[in-house]
C-alpha cells in the first residue's frame, strides 16, 4: 500500500489547516518530524485498567509493541478503550461487551490509524476488541496479555475460578476454615496475568490464535515470562508489514478459520462462552455460522489438553508442554491447515515442527485425555433455538437424567431460598434459574453454575443438573445447561416451568425436554406476563432494546456486519 493510500495520510499528509492541526497537537508529545513522513500509523488498542487486574501489566506490553513498530518503520500510537474486568464489574461484563466493541470500532474509524494491535486479556476484552475491529476491517493483530503463573497453595496447584468455586463449596459445607479460605485466595493469584485455567480468558486467547489472528504461541506464554514481551515486540514488527501488504481482517478470517477455531476449542476443552463470542465475531464479518456448527464440528473432538476445569493442569504447564502450536500440529488431519493467518503464512506453516514436550498435559487423538469433548448443542421444547452444555466438565452419571424441577424465578429468588430449610431439593433435582439471559439479567450473567444447597453439599452432593438462560464462567464445572434460547424474559418456555415439573436431559441424543403437555403450556403462556423494564434510560435501555438472543451471539441487532474504514469528513 502506498503512502498516499494510507488513512493517516488524510490527517498528516496535508498542508492546510487540518494538516497543521493534526500534526501540531501530536507534536506536543515530542514526536519528531520524520514520524509524519507517511509511515504507517499503528494504533495500540489498550484495555489496560487497574480495575481489570488481569490486564494491569499492559502498559509494559504496549511499550514492547512500540519498540517493534518503530523498528519496522511505523508510528505507534497507544490509546485506551473501555476495559472489562471480570472480577469487579457488575452486574456482569457481558452487559458491556457490545459497548466496548463500539468504543473500539468508532475510535479506530475516527482516528488516523492504518493498522491496529489489540492488547487483550480478561475474558470479554478479547471478543469486544475483535468484534469492533472486524467492523472496521483494518490490518489487525491480537496480542494477549498471558495467563498468571500456576496458583500454589500448600503442596497443590490451584486454578483461578475452578478452585474459587471448590473452596467456596468447601467453606459452605464446613470442610474448610475461613482462615484457610483467605490464605488460598492470595495463593491463587500470585502474578500478573489473566485466569490460568482453561477458563474464558485462556479460551479466548486460544480462539484468536486458532483463528489466525496472533503470532504462534500467543495463547499460553505466561504473562510474566520474558517471551511474552518478545512476542509483543515481534507483533509490532509484523503489523507494520501487514499494513504494507494491506492484509485486512476480512482477508484473514474466512469460514475455514472459524471451523478451525471450533475444532480446536473442542480439543482444548474451551469455555462455553466461546460459542457466544465466536457467533458475534462471525456476525460482524457476515460469515455464516450457527449453533449447530459447534456441535457438528466440535462436539466429537477428543479432549487433548489436560487443563482445569476439565482436567488437572494449568496454562503455565500448557506452555511448557508446547502450547497451542503442538495441539494444532497433532490435529493437522482435521484442520484447514491452508487457512491464512496474520503472519502471512498458513496455519500449517506456522506450526510446522511444533512438538509436545509433556504427554500428560497434551495428548494425541490416539491417546486423548477424554475420547470426546467439545460442546453439545441441545434442542427440545425447553430450548427450541438451542442450549449448550460442556460434557467434559459435567458428571457422567447426570448426562442422561430425569428429575423434578426446583425453580428460581430470578437470581434474587435463588439467593433468598437456596439454603432455606424449606427448599425441596435432593440429589435428583433439576435446578432451574430464570431471567438471567441477555434481556433478563440484563447482560446474561455467569450465574448458570449456581451453587448447590448447603444441605446437599454437607451430604457430599457436588453436582446437580442445572438449567438457565445465563452463562457460566469458563473456569466452572458441573452438569450445567446454559444459553437456553429463547430466554425466559422474552417468554420462552423456560419462563413456563413450574416447581415439580419433570425435565429430561439427554446429552447423547442432544435433547432437553420439559415433560409438560403442550396444551398445559398454552394455558401457562396465556397467563405469563413479562418482567417490567429494568430502566427506560441510558445504555441499559439501549442494550435491552437491541440485544439479540444467545444463538446470535448476543450482539446488538444494529451492529451485525461492518462499516469499513472510510475516513470521516474533516472536523474543522
Ligand atoms: Fe480476568 Fe478471569 S477474571 S481472566
């Protein structure tokens, strides 16, 4: 791409009031004259925030990217976008994913940016920035922040989230003291980086690598490993080349890249959140993808990566064992190895020669951790537009189960009654949680893996079938049916479940059935009234008016597709 074809030329390549203004104010930061000579301007889209502890080290990473950009003859400009910290934000970061994507999209389009590096880490920061970038379609490369080192407590490795849930159950069951509980929380998060289980953040880091949007090995390098900084430096080199090659997102991301990502997600035991985010990203590019693709392509994949919550190890171990390149190499026969990536090479070329250094952490199709993993997509009268379950994180004895529903009308009802002595629940019950979907919560919170009644925990029960229109943390586990669509707040059949109804989950036959005659459901539907609106102003009002259902990625209806990167008219 020639100098005058760059977007930034229309800001910095002019000798008029706008050119004077654009260069002059930038020069107050000390930028030398030659940086305005027509070289590519590279945006470093930084989701750093002290309120997003997983991304707290990103300013250092941005400096590494800048080194690489300068070295390759580009002009790096770092800018902040809305950050989404899973640990602190309420009511759920998912409520703000689409907002953050709009921030990315509009910031890129409104500014003199020719190519962009997305610095992402905590769960939603990855899909949000990728969605926004897809709608602009510039040369784009993702650098993940990397996982924390393994949690260490006593003589055991403990994993983000996975052990938080276990320890909380143990505390409630009286199997752990408060002193131990407090000590464990400091031992779990002992370095910079995001959750180090195969939770949503690690899943998203693997997703962007599997899509071909990163340099090889991006997903697993620990945040504090010097090789993470080297990778950021090299990404800075590469993005400048990508601008010269005009290698835009839409050239890289083809249907084959998405199919690769789905298969790889099955093999790594990735988070259920993968489904909703990949659907949303595909929607921005108008690439046809639906729920059934996830079952058809991913559900029979062997589980090759032995990481919590489905397995034993953590991301640090995964990196030392070979990381995602070793997984991709071993799946060569079932992947599109000719899919293009941001390196300018194919997926196959990127991983050629990658080896596994520890077969306990990374298996092979002939010797997998589990013969089948992936995510199963369920249908039935309870979820005509789909629901999902992660069988590898479920209890095998509950994958075919009929039980009596114990219904919570919303999350407040759940909190109020879950430990009530009057709650009629036993080890065969099916817990049903309504109104935690995109419109209902609002924002589709990660509450689907609702904790069990303390009374049952004390009896040693550690899993029940749980059903909701919400999501669950990628670090969680259990026989948890999620993303029930249509959600109860829109009048889906989930809204019509009563205490005492029988529900049948049959994962092998992919069905979820409410055993209530249709005539009875018709009567219940006629008596159903929608919840009052959460608010009639501000972003939440916009969100609930425009958010689509989970089977469409819970993106806004008006954000599907993209508007490209045309340079807007002058501001003065
Ligand atoms: Fe940020 Fe888990 S809380 S990745």
